[in-house]
C-alpha cells in the first residue's frame, strides 16, 4: 500500500524507458506496455530483473484488461488499482513514416481511448505525451509559442495522422476530464535527444553521431540555415513527473528548449566532442517535415518550477558515449 502503481505506455521507447527508470527510483511499481514498433527490449532490459517492474508486450490500439494478466498478480491491480498512467505509446519516426501511418493514427484515437478507459476504471491520474506539432508550422519570428496559441495544422496533409492526431488526442483527454472528472494532464513535448534514440528513423542527432564515429559524412535534411531546438531526455522526464504531480486543471504545458540552434553547428559540436571531423552533406527536407516553433517556457517555470538544465555539450557527450558503447547492437538490430 505504500507504493503507487504506475502504467507507462510506450515504456520501452526512447523517453518512456527513461521515465520508467525514474519512476522506479522514486519507489513506484511500474507496468510498462510496448509493442516494440519503435521501442526496443534493450531499453528496459536492466529493469526486467526488478520485482517492482513488469513488462507487457501488447498493442494499446486493441482493448486490454490489466487484471487479465497473471504476471501482474503481485501488483494486486484488482484491489489496489493503478494510481497514475503516462501515455507515450506512438511510433515516432521521420523516415519510414508511411510504414507506421495506421499505427500512429490509431494510437492517437483508439489507443488513447483504451488508455483513458483504463484511467476511468481505476480513477487514475493520466498524462498525455503530446507534441509541439499541434502548433503547426513555425512562424518566421523566433518568439516562443505559449500554450494559449491555437496553431494551424493541415488535417489532410501526409503527416496529419501525427500532427492532427495529437490535437485529437488532446481533445479526448479534455473531454474525458470534463465528462468523468479525470485528472488529465497534457505535456507538449518539443524536440528531444539523448541515448536510446532509434537510429535510421530520421531523428538526425543519433544518425549524426553514428556517422561521425564511423567517419562518414553527416547528412542534414535542410540547408546551412536550418535550425532546431534540443532538450535532453532527462529534462523532459523531470518535466513529466512534475506535471503529473501538479494540481488538476493546469492545462497543456510546453516541455522543450527555447534556444535556437543551427543544425550544422550541432553537427560540428558532435564532431568536436567525438574528435572526428567529417564533411556535411545537405539533402532536401522530406515533404511532410515542418519547422517546429520554439516554446515559451513561462508556464512550466512558474507552475512546475521546471527549466531544462542539461547543457548541450553534456547531453551530446552522453549520447555519443551511448552510441559508441552500443554501436554493434544498434546497427545490427540486436
């Protein structure tokens, strides 16, 4: 009774696995759900030996009943319930997006419904990992966009299953909160980087690192002026934990970096940290890629006491060390 039971969907993914680790460190029981569409067992392997961690390989797009899994009997879900749910499950890809299009669409609709119905059953606090793409394409100015901005999203474009899908998932969270009185939180997560990011999916930073370590040219989707903002994964996890603890009715909260960076400068920084200089090639951006807005972090700072703390150099160094140590596994599908 002294421990909370927390469900994390997409818990074997990039951000999800770090969140599971943090929840275990805080003394919780953790149920991790994933179907390994873009997550991987290696991300959670050290936790599988922890008696307070249980992994379920299932697809949240299909209805599920936690009480039907005998492996959860030690958690006594039927009697003690689930106190918190973090909904992160959704394939996150840039390249190969077409392959996951239906999974993304369903994760933002049917999957989100299944998660919310579970939250209603156990009267759980529930948090949605939404995305910066709900704001639409970045404006020309560099002022940070705050949570009151409505944004403009083309709901029929090739990437609408993600961009408009996240907007619909937010609507579902707000509606379930209104109808069932759920304590439903929404985190709008901006571009995040760090160890465990999947390679070859177009996220650029892990691919930059691998190419630099292999002495191959870095490929930037864009040109010399293309910019981004990067927040380290542990900062995002800290923000998610703080948001879950916040008072009910806080509304959506931006979690990201408001520092504008040229992607070419990030690539050069990776070269310097890895002590390997390679050439930079430029390719046209994919048709469905949109430049993300910079976040205004005032709400996160004032209501959560949150700001990103990990310096870019330190975060990139940890990412380089991870790719270097796991290069064979990462590139051979192990």
